[in-house]
C-alpha cells in the first residue's frame, strides 16, 4: 500500500536490483489524489482520503496532544481492553486473527506504573 511507507529508504538499501521504491511510492501517492480523468491518473491504484480516516487521525492527534484525553483513553483501554476479544469480531478482524492473536491491553498505563514506582514525570 502506497500510504504505509515511512520513506526511510531501507527498502531501497536492501533491494538487490536497485528498484527506486521510494520514488515509485511517492508517485503513487501523488497520483492517488488526482482526479480519475486526468492523464497521469493510475486507475485502481493509490488511496483517497475519506471522512472516517480523517476523523480517526484527528482523534489520534487530539489524544496524543492533550494529556488528559490520552490518560482517559489509556484508562478506558485498561478497563475495556480485556473485554474486546469477547465482543463480536468485525470481518476484517476475523481475517487478522486467522494467523495472529488479538492484542492484550495493559490494566495500567506506563505513566501510572511509573508514578507508582516513584519515577518523576518530566
């Protein structure tokens, strides 16, 4: 997937035939945002941003930029995380769990454990 790369270049370093992978992925990303009727659009390739993804990333950014929201999320995952495997599994998760185990969530966040150990928050 063109959006999964961090463009660190490690794939190009180990590629035995020196394929310019980063350049190709950049082109695919750029083309994915072009309209389908433009001459350089690659039909069936690329990725278009949708509302669900945009809201998910905005929520992630808010959670990681706001300490109290992050703490609330960590607490909720600690409480509800063990219950998640018992909930009805969406189709995409069923495919994932055919070859992998669902993640387990810690009952306490790393910050809570550090406070309990007396390690100061910097």
